[in-house]
C-alpha cells in the first residue's frame, strides 16, 4: 500500500500576532521615550547653560563698569543746569528721540553713581532697579591741550589744532550724544554734544539729556565763565565721560546698557529681575550701613557708597517640556566702588 505523507505547516494565529505586535509597540515606545527624554535633557542642559551664561555676561560687564565708577570724575559730582527756568536732566533718552526709561536724577547733580531703586519696569510683581554711573574715558585725551575758545553763551567750543584728528577718529572720536566735561579755575560743567564740525563742537539747546540749556542761570557751560562783561573764560580743558546706565527693557526682557545719549545696546536676554543694594560708610561718624536699596541723591550720601551688590535673575527662553514652566536662575555679585572711597589726605 502506497502512502503519501503530507507535512502540515500552520501560520501564526490572530492572537499570537496581536501579542507580538503589542510587545513590539511596547518596546518601540520605550525606546522612543528614552530617546525623547535624552533630547529633552540635552535641551534643558543647553537652556540652563544659556541662562547661566546670560547672567555671567551681564554681571561681568556691570562689575567692570561699577568698579571704575567715578574714575577721573570730580568726587563731589558736577552741577547740572539749575534754576527756576531749567529742565530736569534725562539720563534715559537718546539722540533718536527715544526715552527708554524714567529718569533717575532726583536733583540737578551728576554723581559717580546714581541709584534708581524701583525705577525699572515691574516684572512678575517686582519693581526692577536702574543704576547710572559715570567715569572718565581715557580714549579721547582732549585735556592735553586747552581749548582755543568757548562761545559767549557756552553752546560751542573750538579745540586746539592738534586735537582735530582726535575728535575725527573713526573708532574713538566724538559723536552726537557724547558728553564732555569742561573744567577751569571756576569749576566744571557738563555738555552733551549735538554737532561736530572740524575743530568746533556744538552744545545746542534741546539736547536729549537736557545737559546744555545755555539760557538758564547756572549749572551750564556758561556758568564757568569769568564774571563781568564782556564774557570771557579762563584757560579751559575738556574730556569725555561715559554716563553708563543699566536697566531692563520691559518689551524685550533684555538687560540694556546705554552710554551717554547714544542708543542702548542689549547685554543679556530673558532677564526678569535686577536688584541693586549699596553698602555705605560715613567717614565723619565711622558708621557702616549695608544693603541699602534706596539712597537720597545728595553728595553727602552718594559719595559714601563703598560697595554695590547686584542680583540678576534670568529665565530659559522656552518652557521645560516635563514641568511646563520656565527654568530660572539667579546670580549675585558685589563690587567695590574704590574710586568713590579714595581720599587724598596728603595734598
């Protein structure tokens, strides 16, 4: 008897296929989840690094400026235009006609450091701070020669022929919006540059900072002229100062740095808070006071500043995927105002 043998081969059942597919999907989902977590962790690390870098860059630049506040600048400050017909100076305006932040000049004097407690924008319910500082700019040594002449109302000066190349220098020369300090035997006065032509520098009325005001009774360039008629000036020299201002722009959340009346430049992104306090020391009473947030803008107090404490808070540019919120980071530093503390007791 001849038999034919058939070998029966069966496929996977539906249940087996569903189990296999389910296991495959679970394994694949786990791999994708781990991969996504790795991507998110990398992005979060990058954001944290960027936050820390933002804070460090901002604090480093502020520390550099604050550490030289008052350098080469009269210890008692400089009288700005004053009188019943004068207008208050405006530190936060530029040559483009933009006033970026409220002024922080409480009186008519320009000091080495002028605090601005709570004068910045309010962010997350906290009023941010502003600080304005002044120091001499050594890159434009106009004071190596006395001025040739000063106009009677004090709205223009003529520099020595040897200084023409200095003010025309592309990198370090004078620009509209710069601030010059003029000093002679009668005192010092500040003027905001409104025009430069060859050897003549203009200090016209209605400058962005309200520093010129040639028609007022005191505190302008005309105030350092000799008394009597006709108007004359003793030998006078000039030098440039950098009035540097830090504040947060509420629209862009950037920490801004503005010099004189020039347009401000961004320093750091995604800045949410800037808080500044001051340590003072009274030489007369030998009294030290720490962490003052608000100081009266008077010579006797502002020149007692010995240390500036700065705290800056930044956030990540995007929200954390897991927490659905922004990562935040704060950094603090303290800077010695050594030029304000200097006293020449032997001259």
